[in-house]
């Protein structure tokens, strides 16, 4: 009896790996093309750190003429939720992340390197595990939970590293006959790597973000296939990324410490090791301390949060790109109108310590992004957002023609488009006065009787058809007539000479029209409100 017999007893009916090696051919792609993949578990939840990885995956694939894959890692049955895949796909689609290959709905996929859901790749994993067993590079381990516990206790008592390695790997040298007997008797087992590594030897692994990292070799007989027949992450990673021809594995930095094991596995098969880009976590600062942004504690850890708040996807991606590459900010300043996909991302320019998530900065980026949208784009985004999250606003926007005029204020034809909107959930408050008359007025230092005089004078000369120049001159005329300074400059030279200046007069008109002291351009507002509405609003305070 030899390893081949053992392998046949464990996996009697699987195809040889040559079948798969033949089936999944080298991809025909331009030289230097990167094949990347985003590989979440189907928890239905996309973490901001996942989106961050996706941005890198997609950018690398796009800028090299490569492929971006969505693979679902569902071997941990406990983490699965109903429609978890669909939810991930939808969350990504909101950010315009449409994978070139991989899962496209709960059950459907596209591409020739699938299945793209790990639970459907069981046969493939078994073939590759069988191959390692045949080669003597993997073996069945029958350790019971009690035995594992006992080994751990002994190691701890002796102050040693825990785990299955060297003499502690209890079933590593079990004679093949005995192993076969145990299997035939129905004993439960896992498949472990028979590691060749030595802790006192070093290996260097290249990480595209951090450069070379030196590690002790892996010497653990790590579990590859669990007792339920499903692979652990390490094994699935190696098999899948080999067969899918991934050229660069973009993943979280929590995997760095496992790379020696992964390298050993690639080598055990004689496969080429892909490049690794193990990206830093996104952190949150709290009470002066930095910690990993957390799904449990921080609502902004979930990408759905941005959608619910109405922060445009473009803004979130721009902001994350800022964190990913420090050179992005300068590029954006030099190329304000280019699409983000034209920016060339370089992993070597990525920070290695985790970036602190800064909501203020994100909202700032968002204001700039929204400032570049046309009125129609703003309308479409707000309308879609309101439909889902704010019925009242949705109703308000029913008159599209009027809404377009409202969103057009200080926008398309303006040299300096307004930058007061950071998220769609701000919109209602920022435009409500274009839909509702003010309920109260605060003229601040100007007594109501004076305010009424201003309005009375203004109503006498207001003409909807005036151009902006004439319109402004008329406000100055009112100022002069009521004894206010016609020009602000004039007032500043001699403040005691006047009760106020033209700015105070326009504030009175602004407050009477909108109930607010600060608004975008008042001329434009009045043009949009229309003659009748302007006159009605002004008359109301008389
Ligand atoms: N399913 C793994 C995770 O969510 C994927 C890691 C990887 O990209 O290889 O962390």
C-alpha cells in the first residue's frame, strides 16, 4: 500500500488534475495584463475595506487590459446568508463595479474559468488534494478535538509554539495501511499539508505594496480540507487563483502572515506564485486612538451606508483613491474633468500604514464631485435617492422642469458652481424654500418696520425682465432712497454715517423671499421662482 492507494481510498472518483490544467488554459491577454479578483464571503455585506480592494482590483485590470473577477468564497457555511451573493453584486453595482467575469447574480455567472462560487468547486479541490496525497505532500489527520486540545496544552506548558508541526504533527507518519483502515472504519479526518518547511529557515515574499518581506518558512501541517470535505481558505486560494490565472492577489493585510504557507502550497504543486498586494486596513480614530473600522461599531463600515446617506458613489471612489495613492490628489487638481479611470494607480505609491477614514474629507471630496454634475445629473441622482429614502422629496421633484431650474441655480452656466451639496440627504433642506414659502423671518438688526419699507420700495420698481445688472442697480436705488450706503465700500469708509449698506437691503429681500440669510445667487433664485411668486412672497410680509 502506498500514497496512491491512500489517495484513491480518500477520493475514489475525482478527475486527475491534468483534466483541469487542460481545461483552464492560459489566458490570451496583452502582455502585462493583470488578472485580479475580489473574493468576498456571501455575508451580504460589503465592507468599505472591500470596496477599497475592489477599486484597486478594477483599476489594475482596466489599466492593463486585464480581467476583474468576482469570486464568492462560501466555504464557511456559517457566514452565509440568504441572497448574500445578490446583495454583494447589487452593492458593488451601485459603485459601477461590474466584474468582467464571475458571479453576476445569486446563481448565475459568466466566464470560462468558473465555477466562481467555491462551494461548487468541491470536486476541483478534491482533485488537487488527491494529487498532494499521492505525492506524499498531504495526509489524512484523525486528531479528535480532545487530542488537539491536549497537544495545545502540552505545548503551552512547555512554552512552545502551538499547532501541528514536527513531532507534534501526530498523524503525519501514520502508516498508510493504518490510515486506510481508519478511513474504512468511518473515522472523521481532515487533510493536512505535510510541510517541508523549517522554522529556522527564512523565505522572502514580495509584496507589491510593502516590497520584500522576510518570514520564517512555514512548518505547520496546516489543514487543507476540513472534515466536511470543504477546503480552508489557504487551499482554496491556491487552487482557485492558480486555475483562474490570477496575476495579482489584492487582499487585506491580515493575510500577510499566511503568505509563507501559501508560497509553500504553490511550490508543492509546482505552480507559479502570483504577486501579492496586501493592502492596509482602513482605520477609525476614536478618543485619540486608531483602530480598525468595524462592522459592529461603525455604520460607515458598510458601503450601503453611503448609498442610504446619498453620498454619490463617484465621491466615495474618489475619496478612497485619495487614500490608495497619495499622488491622486495632485492628479485630480491638474485634471479636474478627467474620469477617475484615467488615473494610473501605482501600488508602490501606496501607504503601508492604515489610513484613517475621514468623513469630513469625504464630504469635501463629495462637494467637489457634485459641483461638476449638470442639473440633469443632480436631478436624476436625487430623484433616484429620494424614491428610495425620502418620499416627500420625491413628490416635491415631480415637476421635473421646475426642479431642473432649481438645480441649475449657480451650476452649469456658473464660473464657480455651487459647492454646498455634499450628499443627497442635504438636498431637501437646501432647496425647500424654492417649494415652500418661508414661515418666519429674521431680519436681524433691521427692525420690521424698516424691512417693510425696503420691500415696499422694492416692489414698486421690481421687474422680472430686468437683467442682472439692472436688477442689482434697483436694489442699490432702494438702498439710496432709504438712506443706506449704495456701495459697501462707501459704507466701510464711514460706517457711522449710514444705518447700513446695500448688502443689508438685499438681505431683507432675501429673507423675505426665502426665510434665509444665506442662499445661492438671489437673481437666479428670483428668475426661477417667477414674477408672480416673487411678488406674492414679498407682499406677504407687508
Ligand atoms: N474571502 C477572503 C476574505 O474575505 C478573501 C481574501 C482574498 O482576497 O484572498 O478575506
